[in-house]
């Protein structure tokens, strides 16, 4: 199907190459998805809920708090750590992998009382459509899918298709953090993120090696370190 073709809902056809389903969910996970996910929505994001792609009212939804975004939160460890560390900020996480979303919802239940997290259980591109311009104060991209084969590099998150709408949704001065363990992902990030308008805030490659002071190491990062790969941390700003 080509890019200008559409789903019946009116949604443009967007190829998604990652995993959406993993192991069969247990009953508790199904309950989290059914009971908690609707309450945690950032607003109407899907094409079925919002066919006219009206922009979300983030001020009404989050009471005027600064809003941060985490793309591809996996099981949500970093997302929840940030929400706990910064109660004065609201964080929207998006993640299409249902098993990851279910783990994150279980974690949110166990922590209890977190009122500054919202979850879009889907593709970041659908969320970008409905985020108002200059509405986000910070964005995180932690260990995006590496797509190691050269012919798959266009599937990486750090391509114009994702970076341009992300840039539009961030406020001037907002920070965009990227962590990856794949050297070629660093190369593509350093090429494509500045091309989308962001400025890299580092001065030398040394700056890649130090995590942010409020960083929370994810499951994916721990595995990468165990397997001998080196984390890289890159900070950009929208000017
Ligand atoms: C390698 S995992 C890392 C997960 C987590 N950030 C961590 O560090 O453990 C990458 C995640 O990005 C998600 N992802 C891929 N494409 C995405 C998209 N277009 N929008 C949102 N999430 C996406 C995948 O489903 C996957 O869970």
C-alpha cells in the first residue's frame, strides 16, 4: 500500500515494523489494559476517536503543568521514575507494544497515587498529529529500535517522518534526549536530528558517555551493558 492510501477510518497508511503483541497476556494484565488505560489517555488520539485530528487540550488535561513526552517507553521504568521525580510535570508515554504497556500499567498500580502520567498505547506518529504546536517542554527517546541492517535504516525513529512533527510539538528551548547503544544509531542521530532543526548541546564525544543526572537505567540498557555494548547519551535543544 502506498503512503497516500488510507484506512477506512481515514487514517493515512503508516507502516509500523515493530512488534505490537508478545506473549499472551495474563488476566491481571488484561484488567490493567481494560480498566486503567482509558483513564490514562492523554485525550482523543486515535483516528477512530478523533477523525478530524483536533488538537489535544493539554492545559485542561494536565492542569497547566509542563508536559514531557517519552517515545517507546518499553516497560515504563524511565517514564515512572521521571513521573515520581517530577510531580510538578506531566509525562505522556507512548508505546505500541501491548505487553510493554501492560507491564507499565501494572507498575503504575503498584506505585499508586501517580496522577501525572498519561499513556498512548500506540504509535508516536498518531500522537504527533494531535499535539498542539509548541506544547511540549521535553522529549525522551530511550533505546529506540536499532534496525541494524542498512536497508532498514529508514525505519529508525531518527528520520524526518518522526523528527519534524516532534520538532513542531516542542517549545523553543525544549530539550530532546536520545540514548542508544548502537554506534551507527549515534551516527544517524547526529546527522538527522540537527537536520530537523535541533542543536546538539555536547562539545565532544566525551559528552556522549555520561548519563543525565536524573537518568534511570532501563531494562534494555542493562542488557546492552551486560552484552558489552556502550550506552551513548545525546542531548539536543530546539532553538
Ligand atoms: C528497544 S525498545 C526500548 C524500550 C525502552 N525505551 C527501554 O529503554 O527499555 C524500543 C521501543 O520503541 C517502541 N517503538 C517503536 N516505534 C515506535 C513508534 N513509532 N512510536 C512509539 N514507540 C515506538 C517499540 O515498541 C519498543 O518498545
